[in-house]
């Protein structure tokens, strides 16, 4: 593109104006020890470990799941054979919303956007032949997170693993659902009760488990700016810390197992600055505001996924290049875990070929580029340090506005987050439609005809197979045992018992996810959002 064609407006994707160059004056007043520090030292701006990837590469964790548990188990085995180092489960929409596969609301959606998991039996099949004590698993599930965690713990139990040997993550970030993704089940306050029960249970029973993956990813996918993703995600994190403390937990008892999940978007330098600012903000608030004494409570550990919303259906091979740059930004920003999107995900669930290319992208970054040999190699750049400081200041401004509204829950109820994200998404879309923001293959460098690529098609017969499997389970299990376990769960929900042991008992009896959720819904009710215009 010629200089004439670029115009005079230079901003980040988030709309932040950019100077032509940065100099020492742009970081004037910055104190290296107080504001930046060496890697592995407070405030962890440069990373949470001194040796970072010299000691251990990030976990390469491809998000995968479709059809039935058998189909997805085969995909997991393929990925592990290709060198993937962690599993990440994508659930179908009925599972995400707490419905069994034979529920009327599940019709036509079973196994479409992820794997259908109705019961412990499905979870056993999903991980058949995969020793859970030898691998970590991330599960992207929120409203029914406690149920899916219970299924997973029971599978580990049947494999002979102790709970203390199991490692992994449940997303379990319900606040983000009310803000952006919208896959809630219960109202906010009982949902927070379930989360604090999980915090307490896992801190005692499953110490290697990340109990919440506080997710900015979906906030960004909904259309937020980078600083909104940063601020809203950390605000949610602080709300969970406050809820844990209010429930009587010591902050250092549960905070070390909180983790984060960020988006890696296309604005390379802005994204790197976002990750560095996130670490510094979290460390300072945890130590100074919440009085955490354990350095593990100060360290922000995060998983990253490349931006699904940056993928285009037009010229889908271009998505390989987009994903590579986004993944590189995540690595330079110090991520602990990474998923790279496949080129065809704007069209369908990815094929094995597309998934392999996505995984190879990570492996090439790790083994061939040399960036894993130096910790925070862009640290000290006038531009990066200036952007890091700026994002921190703008995030703190958001924290003050949220506090003035009465906190995160009150801000959700008033539609604050929803309006902010909607406004940002609208501004970005208008930039694209005016041609101010160029998307290669979409509004510039387009083709008259798009060549087709092979896409994965989920066999509709898999839904019938899953429903038949569920019917067989119901006929084989002890109905009395299920009824008794569900009764005890409802009684516990009406009182103040920790719900996790009761949900695990339901799982052992082969109660289905839908039955467990419905038992809790009888006590907690359902949530209906007030529309925001």
C-alpha cells in the first residue's frame, strides 16, 4: 500500500492514537524496580518466571470437541500424537446451557459446536485411554461448570488417580457471561455462591486445579477494545476475590489457583502491552488492596487464544497468517498456555488438516523463531513501555467508574458493560465499512470468486446416537439412587452446605447434567436479562 493510500489517521484497533515514534520522554518518571522489575519479580510486568520459556515452553492446548464423546476422543488422541501438550474441551450448546441431548431445546444442536456431554458415562468415554494424572485439561464451561468438574473428578477417581494429582482448569467465569457471552443459567448471586463453593472445595481437595479462568476472551469477541477487555476482566477477577473473602476464605487459600484467559487480537504491539499491564495491575491490587501475602497470589497466570473475530470467511488461508502474528504477540507477552485458531473456523468446526497447521504454527514459533530464548524481549522499548503505562491508567479509570456504580454486579444489572462493549463494536464496524480499517480480502484486495476449501461436517446421525445413548443410561442406572442424590442436592442448595460434594454424589449415581441443573434451578431460579438499548 502506498503512503498516499494510508491517509493521516494512525490508531490501534482500539482507536488509540499512535505517534510516529516514541522516545525517552514518553516513559519519563518510570521507575524500573517499582514499575517494571526483572522477570519473576514483583510487579511481574516482564513475566511471572525469571526463565519463562527457557525453563518450560507454554502449554500448547488446542480447543477441540464435536459430535459424540467417541468422536472427540479420537480427535484428542490425534492431537496428542501430533505433539499437543494439554487438552481443551469444547462443549456443544446444549451442554453449555445445562440441557440434556434429548431436551426439546437441544434439537438440532447436539454435537454441533462442541462435544455433547450428558453424564459421567460420556465423560468416561471422552477420556478413555487418556490418563488424567498425566495431562492437564481445560474445560470451557461456565453455568454448569460445577457439574462438568464433578464428572471429571469422578473419571479420575475411576482411573485410580487421587484428586491431588489432577490438574486443569474450568472456565467457571459467570460474570463474563452476564457481560458478554450470555450463556448463563441461574441469577448472578446464587451463581456466585456456587463459585465460592468450588473455590473452597478445590483449595482443600484439588489443589492443582485452576478454579476460575477469568475470561477477557469473550468480552473481546463481543466487540470490546483492548483496554475494555483488560479492565473488565480484571474487575471480574477482583469481584471473585471479594466474594471468596466474604465467604470466609483466606485470600491466599484460593487466589493462587485463579487464572486468566485473554484474547490475542491483530494489533501486535497493543496486545503485548495489554498482557504486561494485566500482570502489573493484578500484582499491585492483590498485594496492596487485598492483603495477599503469598507471592503466588500476586502472579497473573493466563491462557491465550487467537482472535476468532479476526478470522474471515473470505480468503480463509489468510487466517493462517493472522493466527501466526496473534500467537507471536501472546508469546512475546508471556502467556502460559496458548490455543491457535484454525483457518477454517469462520466457516465450520476445524478439519484435522487445519488443526494440524494451527498446532504447527505454535511449534514453529517455539522451535524456529528464537523468541522463546529471551524473556520479555520487547521490554524497555519506549513504545511498549508507554503503551503498558497507558493501558494501566485507562484500566484504573474503568475500575473507578465501576466502583462508583456499586461494583461489578451492580454494573451488570445497570447494563454498563453491555453498553460500553456495544458502543466499541459499533465504532469498529463503522471503521471497516467506511474503509478506515482495512481487512485484507474483505474490504481491500478482494476476489470476485472465492475458492472453496474442505470443511468439517458433523453427521446429523450423531445426534440420534447420543439421544439413544442417554436413553440407555436412564434405563440401566438406579433411579432410586439418582432421586435420592438429587433430593440431597436440593436440600443443600436451600441451606448453606458446600454443593460440590453433593454434585459429585449425583454424578456417581449417573444423574445427568440436565437433571442436576434442573434440581438447582428449582431452588435458585433462572436469570432473564434486562435488554440494553
